[in-house]
């Protein structure tokens, strides 16, 4: 029978090519001056870890430390060029605040399209459609193009579709960054339900408070490498998110923000 | 040092969820096969594309007829009336319309397919799905537009005394298969390349011009044979030219007064052999297109 690992990342590496010069003219000039035509950048550098089914993991790190790239590798949008990433079961979730929506399509059409991309059948989508629409609280905007939505509205819609997919792994990337307070609380509650249902949860956040609430393990990325992997409190300490006057203040507001009443 | 209250972490054991699926790479790898496995998603994308192509335009879907019809009239006046070709070629309008349908199908597939991945970047960057979906959807959308043109063609042909034949139906289907495979293959190749250099879109636009004049549409095949003799064979290595000839066999030949004589005079004798070859070429191109696409695909999301 199948094992219990949910996500196995084995020495995964992802390199991005940075282009200095893109046009023929620029490239010729650069070559004549013996400048570099391109440079590479390792967003994820030899990362290894295993997440068991049902674990709830907080993925933390500073901006640009490779969190979103790692999530893209896990979700299958990108493939590592070194090492491997393997997952078990259906994956749903949000990458970098907001799902892939088509700006010209209405919210309603995007729900169907998005659900289909996440692997839901037509019948399944129809059955869950009302729940999805209710949760997103779009009201009359459901039938206007997503391109006209505010960022909060489109991320609400994205979260709503993703959360209603019957997935085995749920990836949440800064979902709470754009929502307003009532919606944040609703999201956290939903994510707790997901976690308590035994699904694997990977949660990216800078809010130490909500990570502490949601997760039982923290992985900290530093410039593409795993800097820390283990206990939540220690992980937050490792990141120094719990010290320093300024961050302390931030943390407290975050904490009070992120639902003491959940 | 911190006065943050310890969170009341829920320590009660959670229900164990056993997932029956094997551990596998989350990135879809089966390419075109995966596209046809996820037909529901493909259908949604095709429907989306059809509605999006004419969004905000007053005439909407009618544009897909106005465009070929305008071409039809330009060519008819210039080639037919001005150059006097419609005296030499019986039912020159039908002869030309056969070409226009095929060329339009191919060019639409090729052009829209080339732009398909860049245009859908919102989806490509964030959702894991086989990206071959987009070029294939472009081909199907273009194919969808062929149907009403075929209906118009058939009505006109029936009015001219045309009767469907078995060979004609086989020719029709073969022609559509050739264009669908070659068109999808080219769309696959160019859509991936277009992500890296947007110049590719311009190259595609130029190639479609060659296609327009590289098939026996505004001139009969006999002209090619007269001019090039032996070398006319090479002309037939062009799968799109074969598809046009097959369409003419299916429709145009049957509308003339002496179909057998027309066929003998204006169509190459070994058309079936070349058509078979064209199908094989289409499949080979499709395999090559898929291979190149798979290689480039890894870099697509970051380059968009």
C-alpha cells in the first residue's frame, strides 16, 4: 500500500535566468563590450524535506527567500531542474495572492475554469458552486469580469475556489495579505477545518501569530536554502520575528488582527 | 521577553487521512495525451476562447465569415476577373473557396496558437495544467469556425448539381486531419518559442502569407504542373497544398460538367499517395512539436 508521505522534496534546485539584454541590438552591444548577456539566480537551492500526510507546515522566510518558488515546485507549475519534488494526491491552493484568473471572464466563468484546472468535474463544481460563491461574498459582481475586481475580491474568489476543492494538500501563500479582517478570520477558520480534517497544509505567512496557531512545524528558507526545520516557536525565534521593538509591535498588531476570537 | 500569549495549540490528534494515490511528480508530463484525458477542461477553454475572441465586438462571430468572404471577393476580382482565370477554370469561385477554407483553418490555428500561451499567461503562471492545452484549444476553435463555412460550401455545391461521394468524404476528412495535425504541431512549436522571443509571432504572420500563395487556391494546380513539369512533385510535398487539393476533389470536381475529365486534367494523379504522406508528415511534426514543447516548457512560467 501507499506510504504516508505527502510531499517529498529531494535536493530540489530551481534556477532562474536573469536577462540583462533582450533585443538583438542590446545583445550585440553587450557582447562587443564583453558584458554578461545573462546571469542566473538560484531561487531554490538544494532543498530537501519530507512532509507527512496531515502535517501542517508553516513556510517562512524573508521576501525573496524562495517561498513562492518552492510552492510552485510543489504545486507543479514549475519543475525543479535538479533533484525532485513528489506529491501524493490532489493539490489545491493559492500562489502569491490570487489564483490564475482570466481577466475577461466573469467571476462565474472563472469559478468553473479554475475548478476544472484544479481537477474538479462539472458535476462537482455545480454541486459546490453556491458554497463557493457564498464564501467569496461577491454578490452582484459574480457576473462581471474578474479584471474589474479589486485585489481583495479576486483573492477572495481564488481562495474560495481552492478551499472548496476536495484536495489532499492545501497550499496557502500569503492568503491573508489582502483580505479584510472578517475575511481573514473566515479564511483562518476554513484552514483550521482543513488541517483538522487531516489534509496536509503548507502555509506561507509573515504573521508569526497565525503560523503559531495553524502549524505544528516551521520551515524557514534563507536565500533558497533551508535555514531551519522544526518546532514552530523555535522557528519564529530563528527568524527573529519575536524580538526587536519594531517587529514586536508588528507582531502584536498582527496577532490581534489575526483572530484572537477564532 | 515576549509578552505574546502562548497560542492554545490544538494538541488533540487529528483524524488520519489516507491518500491512495502514489507519490508522483505534481507537474503534468504526459503532454498531448494528458490534454485529451482532461476533456472537460479543454471544452471550457475552447468555449472561453470562442467567446473571448469576439468579446466587445458588435458583429462578434460574424467576423469569422467576413474575413474569409472579403478575401474571397478580393481574389475573385483580381485573379478571376482581372487575370481572367475564371474563364480557364470551371467554377473558379468554388475552386478558390476550397482553398480559402483550408488556408483560413490553418492560418487561424497557427496564428492564434502561436499567441495562445502568452495570451493565457495568467493561467500558465499560477496553475498546474498541461500547457499543450492552449495550442490545442486554438486549433479546435479554428476548427469550430470551419463548420459553417463547410455548410455554405455544401449548399452552393448542391445548387450546382454536386452529389456527395464516398471518395469525396474520405478526401474531406483526410484534408481536415492533415490541417489539424500540421496546424497543432506548428502551433505547439511556435507558442513555446513565442514565450522566449516575441519575434516569433511576427515570423508566424509572415509564414501565413506564404501559405496563402503556396497552395493551389487562386491558381489551378495545372499551372504549377505546366510551369515546373517534373518539379511539380515538390510542390505536393507541402501538406497544406495536398489538403487544398483534397478539398477540391471533395467539392469542386463534383460541381463541374464532366467531373472525371476535370479530375484527370486538374488534380495530380498520385494525390492519394501524397495525402497519405502528408498525414504521416503531420504526425511526425506533431511528435517533434511535442518534444520541443516539453523541453521548453520548464522555462515557460518564469519567462512570461
